[in-house]
C-alpha cells in the first residue's frame, strides 16, 4: 500500500499532470507535494484549496443523503467524494480521502486542460485515495 510520496508520484504519471499535493483541509497545510504549484507556492495553494475543500465538505446541502456536514467523525466517510474546478487552461481535482482517524485530507491534482484527461484522472485519483496509507 502506497504512502503519501508514492501516491503523489503516481498522480504525476497521469497525462497532463502539472502538480499534486495532499492537503489537510482543517489546518490548510500541505502534507506532501510534487511538481509545479499553481501560483508557484505549495503552501499558499494548500491554504487556498483547504478553504474551498472545507467549505464544500462542511456544507450541509452538498453532503450525501443521510449525512450531516461538518468535520467527519473517526471512521466515517467524507461527506463529499471530489470537487472539480476548471479554469481557462487547467483542471483542479480535489479528491477527499477516507481515513481511520478523521477524514480531513484531500488529494489535489492540477491538470493541464489541453493534455489532461479529466475522466481518467478522476478514476485514478479515486483509486489512489482508496489505497493511500497515512500514519
């Protein structure tokens, strides 16, 4: 089972991948990062994407049926699977990761819009999130 570094390097093998990170959406810290950072700074990118991830994850209206928004409890699934943001030249895919402790992390993949395959990236990132070992 791959750890953080192995998972991020695997993400970088996806067509069009420009950068990848694992972010804690509570603290806003990057737990690991590879490749280019949008805007040139992984710490700033982690803090900004954490705000977006936290907002979506804590939104009661976006939570899965029968679940409440807010910080996931230990051993529960995150309320949102993934989030896609598009810009003129890129896709940003945030895949929330289920963990045995609190499920407050997500994988962030930055894809070039011309070279990336969003559908493939979404499938592969979900597989990576399922295999990721934290701890």
